[in-house]
C-alpha cells in the first residue's frame, strides 16, 4: 500500500465548504471531527468550530495538531458521540454565547482507524483482537457479535449493513467455527480466513473479500445507523432554535443505508417547508478527486438550508 493510500484525505472538501458556506466569526459544528480535515477548512475561513468525536486517539491528535486554535477558542473539541451534541451545547452555552450557523457530518471512517493495527479494523492485523469499537467505552466488540448472534441473525446483518451477497455462507462458516472453538473468533485472522474460504483470496485490483463483512460489523458495533437516525432531528432543532442567518445542514455519507436516511430526512424538511434542498441530487467526487483519493468513490454529499 502506498503512502497516498495510507494517509487520510478528507473527501469533497471544496463541495462541502460551498454547501456549508462558513462565515467569519460564526459557529459551526463538525459532528465527525476525525483527522480534522473539514474543521481545518472551516477555520481557514475565519469561522469557529465545535467538533465532536468519540475516538480517543482522534481527540488526542486533534489537541496536538490544533493546539493554537483550541487555545484561542476558535476550536472547541469534545470527546463525545455526535448524538450528544444537544446536551454538550447546553453545557457550552452556560459560558459562551453560541448561535450555530451550520452543522456538518462526514460519516466515513478515517484511514487511521481502518489501518490501525490494534483496533481490529484492518484485515492485515490478523493476530489482533476483532474489536472495531471506535470508542472503547462501548461494551460489545465485533468478536462478541460473532459469538452471540445465531446464523440467521448474522447473515441478515452482513447483508443489510454490508451488502454482502455471500452473507449466508459466511454466517454458516462462523457458526461452525464457533462450535469448534469460540475463542478463535476473537482474532481478526480467523474471520478473514473464514471469509476467504467462501469468497476466495484477494486478487489484484479488487477490494478485499472481507470488506463488506467488516463494514457491517463496524456499523453494528458502533450503532452508526441508529445514532444518525437519532441525531438528524436534533441537528435540525439546533439550527431552528439558532438566531444565526443562512443556516446549513450538510452531510457526506458513504454507506447506502446512511445516505438513504439523510436523503429521506432532508426531503421531509423541504416538504414540511422547514428548509430548502441545496442540491436535488447527491454531489459526488470529481474525476480528479477520484484519481487522487479512491476512497471518495462512494461519497455522496447532500445539503439543506434551514
């Protein structure tokens, strides 16, 4: 894997800034801070950012990279799931005069997380624990799911959240391995091997055969779909209650289920005359960005003015 692939690159940055339209001195929420790529662009336009991330390593790196901005209170970094943004804002408003002008979501997983050798996200870290928790304070690891779910439940999960067409065969392999030695499922390598038995090994130019299964497990472990479903109405309420002008709600989704949620919610906003869609169809990456950052191929940006 080359250096470009290993380094995380924020996606659709130009398009996101056009949609969010950050204004100097105004406050914006970056609900998914990650490596801070989008927050950096908002700050560069003279705006202020309240950023959320529940990954301790992302927060630690952010505190180091954005030390100056944090010191000047241009950036307020919160280690919290974005579904707690309303509670966090209430606490911040006790000491700050906050009117939120926009809220931004990038629902992708950072390259640092995916390549981490001690988090269970990487197919290559075969001796590591199959964890996949972005926040170690969560209770259930991915390996726990493999030990607890029955064959039918596991197959359904892999198909619905990963789009895995071989979900039934993979689930059957997992359950058979569990009967022989349930503790073997603690390791990344065991699951990768079981998937390769069903789908074959990776061939040049193709995605890894475990990609869709790992995506499904990550989404379930971190409850990503339900968190988004819970948070979108909260984001709308925050903007509705804000006295700021030209308020925007912008979302980049990579997973079909998440994009469907965003699309439906944004359309409902317009139907109920609560806002106006800024783009009738999802905005996708340009050919140039696709060449420079293959990760952007599944990114879809949607935006609404409140």
